[in-house]
C-alpha cells in the first residue's frame, strides 16, 4: 500500500504582523478560504464566523456559519457582524438576499481555481477588511518555483461515495494548476473537456495513471484504499495495481490561499514517492 496523506497541519499558515488596524471589527468570512486569509493577515481576532472549508487549527475557536455549505441566517445575524465575505459559491441565494436586506456590508471575493490568482484573492480580502498594506505584504510572500518535468501520470479523482459522486478532474479542476506547477502530467486535464467529468472504467483504463490524487475525505467516503480499488477501472490502472494514492486534506487541496504555494513541494514529493 502506498497511500500518502497530506494533512491540514502539515502545511503551516504564514502569518503577517503589521501595525495596521483594520476598519472591520466583526467579520463573518463565508467565501471559500477567506477566513484562512484573514487569519494569515494577522487578524483572527476580528473573525466571528467562518466557512466550513476553513478548517485549520488556528480557526478552531471561530464558529462555522455554513454547515453542509448552507448559510445559517440566524447564526450570522446573532454574531452582529459589520462585514460578511462571500463568493460565487456561497449559498443559498435566499439567505444572502435576507442578509443584504439587514444592511450588513457584504463583499464578494473572487474564488480562483488556479495558483496565478491567489494574489488577487488575498488583496481583495485585505481590502475588504480595511488592511490593504497587510494584503500586499502577504501576497509578496508568494514565490514562483520551477520543478523539473516528470513523466509521472496523475489522475485527480473527486469522489464522494456517500453521495454516489465519482468524477475525474479535467482542465480547470483546480488540481490541474497544482500538478502543472510541480511538473507532473495531469492525464485528465490533457484529455477531458470539462473541469469535472464522469468517472468511467474506460476513461481510467485509457489514461493509465501512475498515481491517483484524491481529497482525504473522498478516499474515506469509499472506505479507504480497499474500497477505491473496487470502483470500475481503478484496479486496471498502474496506480490501482500498486495502490499508489496521494490524498490531501479537503481544506487544503483546492483552497488556493496562503498555504497553497507551501503545499507544492510536499505534493510533488508525495507523488514521486507513491509512483516508485
């Protein structure tokens, strides 16, 4: 068995320390990963609510306001926020409409699915809370690194066995940006037309991936590696035969925030190890 798991605590949250005082004092951060950015900017103390995807240990004391990814109007209003951060995926719309009528300031943050747009997202969050200088300092820490090209073929699988969701990541899945950055081949992005595509035995077998990349909870949802290799086509791939699987914590893999760049070397090392 070659399962390698990168956990939320494996990648440290970078912290910025400035004397800048944000204009917002009570923030509900519902945009994907925005609470993590606020914490990285050094302002965890102003967070009164967060999104369910921001699950780093540093935020354990901040209540989750969208369990099951649905915003709880009552919970948000009870926290008396002066700012709510949302993105295109914040739902349901009816809850957002109600919150807008309350008069609370709501700012929509971009939700990038690639490494190149992290800087913009961090600056947007910093500007929204009234700490633009901290945002500039945080974004300046993002450095581009080059990795030697590898022949390893990786397929990103988005699976939720409890909901019967089985997808192969293609171009635009988000994982393709990470895999491209570390110099390995995303066979789904090379071949498939959509960000997420139905996972079929025929597609998997034709791709012949050396390593499978999943989110941690995704692998758990199919009862681990033993359940994964029972899915159609998995056992007929080099990755399935060797049980070469890399998992990354759900809050980390596609967060595209302060920890994303630090994830890259660990992800590459895990993939290379799994492929051996």
